[in-house]
C-alpha cells in the first residue's frame, strides 16, 4: 500500500525531507506501526523517531493516536509536540 507521509518541524529537519510516498509493508496497520517502520529506514529516520511516544500524528488532517488504524488514508502527517508561544 502506497502512502504519502508528511513531516513537520524537527522531524522534517532530521529526516531531511518534507514528504515522501512510501510503499508500506502489510504489517503496518496503525500509526504506531508506521512510526516503528520508519525508524528502520536509516540513521536519519532512527534519529527522528528515537522517542516514538512524543511524535504526534494526523491521518488525512485529523489528529490520530498511535493505536489508530491507518486504513485507506491518503496522507499521514508526523510532527513533534506543539509548544506554546
């Protein structure tokens, strides 16, 4: 299954790209599975997702928890916690 993944803030900086299209393996069912899979794609991904529980996600622009199924999403956004200011 091909999916558009979008990265924001320091996640984008560590990976070195703003977005990409990825073919996901069958075992990637939830947001948490996706983050775990991405962390295996190279040093830059491992650095971006070394503390997976802090990563926030949105499926088709709707906030999603890590146990949320990806389903037939068109886009998943991954970003660090927002800080006030």
